[in-house]
C-alpha cells in the first residue's frame, strides 16, 4: 500500500530526499515540514504533485502518517523521533551527531515493543558508509577492525556540524571499550576514490562507532575520521568565521575493513564519491522505503543492519551513486 | 624573577614546538600501486 510520508527538514538533504520519495511508486504523498516557510514552499513546488506543505512543525500535521524522515539539523532528532515512535510510525533519521544518534539508538527497546523501526544515521556518513562496512564484512569470517573516513559536507547545517566535530571529543571502539580522544588529533593520510585522492584525516566527534559496534560484536577496533585542512583545525575552536556555503561540493567516503578468512588476515577498502547532500537524501529515502517494506530489522539500528547490501547498493547505483573498491596497497 | 622569566620562556618555546608539530605532523605514505574500480557483477564484488 502506498505510504504517506512526513519529511521534517527541507534543507539540502531534505530537498534531495523529497525528490527521491516523490518518484517512488510506493509513496503517494510527501508532507514537507520546515520552520523556514520560503525554503519549505520552494521544496514543495519543485517536488511535484505528490509533495504537500505540512507547515512549520510536524506536530501540526493532521491525518495518518506511515513513516517519518528526519532531515533537520542535529539536536532536533531525539524529541521528534520519540514523539513519532510513540505513534507507532517508522522513523528514519539523517542525524550525524553523537547525542542524536545515541538518543535514537536508546529508543530500540520501545521500537521493538511496538514492532516498528527506527533507522539511525541514514545519510552519507554515517549511512552509506555503514552499508559499505557491512558489504565489505561479507568477505570475512571474522571482522577485526573497521575504519571510516569521510570528506565534504552537505548543506549549511552539515558544515556547522563538521566544524563542531573537529573541536569535540572523538569516540572510538578499542578492545572492548570506548576510547575518547581530542578531535583534530590522529592525523592519517586516507586515500579516497578519484579524483579526490589522498586527504589528511583526523579524529572527530563522529557517531560511526556507535552504529558499527552493535552489528559486529566481535570487532576490536572501530574508528572514524574526518578530512580537514590545516585552516579547519586551527579555527575549529573558534566560531565559524564566515557563513557556510548553501551546499558543499564533492564529497567522499571510505571504509577499511580488516578481518580474517580461512585463517589469513586480509583487508577490504570500499569507497564512494558524490555530493554528500545528494547521496544522503537518496540513502535516507531508500532506507525509509526498505523499512516500510520490512527489509530492515525491527528496533533501532544503523544501516550496517542491512542484510541485503547488494540490493541496497544496486538501487543506489541505478540513480548514479556507485561504490568502488580499492585494489592494491591499502595504505 | 629570572627563574620565572626562564620558566615562561621555556613554556612558550615548548608550546611553539608543539603547535608546529601538531600542524605539520608526520604525514603518511600514499599508495604505491593499485587504484579504484567500480563494484560490478551480481554480487557487486
């Protein structure tokens, strides 16, 4: 049965998600909510007949809603998610802040009790990188380490989150425990798909480990790094010196999975190159449709819970978001 | 007073060296061979 979807947030990611949702056969209405009236109307107008104006707040939307896609800024997702979950709705969140991701994962028991799904971190990274981690893990009997790195930002809210992430505290998983270290440290040269190539990446306040440890209970190390320039690092603890761009340009994600198969250690490196807001919108819309189709597990999970990674990546490839594998020296 | 000035100078120099090391770092080694290829085939391998 076609769904009535509530889209909260009409920024760079929300606009792209709306475009994907209105083109889906299994969605018959997308109600768009955003406190910025001009931005909301622009997205409704550009998204065609299936898109309707839901006003400034999701609390004002009347009628039955099957699923909710949260594409607003970090800090807004937990109260929204809790409210919609209480109504038995599927919730998909693009949040990439640790408090939002942690708070949404805490809704797992309630989601299980209600027999519904809360999909957490359904964006570019975390999100697509979680699917790539699961896809790479298929090649191993035991996964020992997962290392995620990303470059680029989506809209202005994402740029602000990027800036903030470099001044906070990173959260890594090491030998069965959480390890906190200052963001901006731990420089590592990471090789992204062409034409991005090598970029210096640093520890940052990113939630990837929170989403990747539960699906890989035997993993001993999970880290996440963010590509940054020296200027980014110097100014990380200051307020943003200029207004962020309406949308970042090219972005890239990279996942390195180390594990064992047939007694031998090996490494698989997968990557993706796209505009982060475009990819995040597509991933979030697809995650919502898969959650509705019961192709994601009940409870609160990240996208590393996707079992059919081939199907998920193939659907993204059909709209031009293609993953790649690195072959050669992994460093 | 001399001791205090020397201590402050030492702290300043140490801070300066730490800042330079933090910003420059030791870098990494770029891949010596290989490259990226699109995932293809029925299993996207």
